[in-house]
């Protein structure tokens, strides 16, 4: 009986050990759950919106898009045109977070430390509209690259002498009256409170699908 009892205790310990290991494979609830879907409305821009599962709940947010319309799937990005298609996240930037694909860091010619400390602040210090206002990316910037890859003009460069990253992106804004309008330089803009939520949950490689209720025109 004593041997049998010892075997039962050992078996119970092994079962308990296995249960204790299970949380290591549990998905963290704060991570994005599935792709971000953005649907543009070229007839009624204020009805353009994005949806994603965030922290176990559906997150719905308003968006604005390019002042020159919507580009077809597989098109090359041009000023003022928001391309349709499937994209993956290749950089995430805010005051509190910096992540970037290693290949992009190598392409930049800078260290990750330099980019983390300077890149988003540099980009947000530029007055693109020439109206004396800066901070046009608001509180966050999520860079997107087409999947599958197609040739794009996205580069690290200088604008008015300021080192920056140029890409198609989802970002915040310094003027939330611009949300829900066809008014951007081609990127998708959204309210800062919403971009902040995405910044906390999104990861490199996550999928973003951009569609339109109407046909592309570029």
C-alpha cells in the first residue's frame, strides 16, 4: 500500500507540473487578435472606419484617407493616394515605443538606439502643410508595407534637413477635425486615443487589410 500511495503522489505531482506549464503558451490578452480591417468610403468619407479585436473586444475607429483618392491593389504609393490591399506592419513608433524590422534598421544606416531616440520626434517636428503647425503624426505612427511585396518609394531621407522615415502608414493627427475626410497625403489618419490603443497591442508583422466600398481610381 505504501508503494502504491507513493506512485499516486508522484503521478499527481507530474499532472500538476504539466498544468503549471500551460500558461506559457496562453496568448497575451493585450495583443492584437486578428487583422486590422479598414474600409474606406469614397462617397461619404466620414463613414470610413477601421475595426479590430483589441483586448477581447471589437474596436471600431474612424479614419481619414488620401486627398487624391484610392489606389488599386498592387499599385506604387504616390502622394495623396491611399492604396488598397493587404499590408504588414514593419515599424511602430510613438513616444513610448519603438519597433522596426531589422532589415529596415540596417537600411537606415543608423543604430536602433539612435532611431528609437530620434526618428519619431524628428518626423513629428516637420510642418508638412506649411501652416506653422507641427506634430502632424499625432501620438503614434504604424508603418505598413505591401504583402506580397511590390516596389515602393519608401525610404529614409531628409526633409528640410531633418532625418525621417517616409512610408505608407496609419498615424495620429494634430487636428482631429481631419478624421473622416479625404484630406491626407495618402496615409490613413485616426484619433490619437485610437492610435494609442493600437500602439499598445500591435506587433511587427501584423496584418492590415485596406478595402473600399467603391472601385479604386488610380
